[in-house]
C-alpha cells in the first residue's frame, strides 16, 4: 500500500496545473478576516469611549441634605415664634 498523497502519479499523466489567474477564494477569505477585525475593533472602541453613566445618587449625602433642610425649617419656625 502506497501513500497516494505524496507519490507522483504513476499512470504517466502530469499533475493537473493550477488554475491561472486571480486567487479569488483566498482574497475573499482575507477580506472576511479584515472585515471581522474591523468590526471587533469598532465595537471595542465604542465600548471604551462611551461616556460613563452618571454616578448613582449618594444616599448619605441625600440624608445629610434632608437633615440640613429640616434644621433650617426648625430654626425658621423658632425665629417666627420668637418674634410673636
């Protein structure tokens, strides 16, 4: 048994010549690879350069502001009662 993939043809025929001309299949593969690379790069850059979401409201700061507002209302009420 012989390896038919590496042995030259023994029936006296020359190997079939490669098709001459532009290698269309190889070009289409490279175009597909380049297109996929461009798409991945575009998505990555969009993700990296997207403005970040505003920070979530700080509950502590909101509570402190509410306490300050309440204290100001109480001071105003005491001042009004003092004047009467």
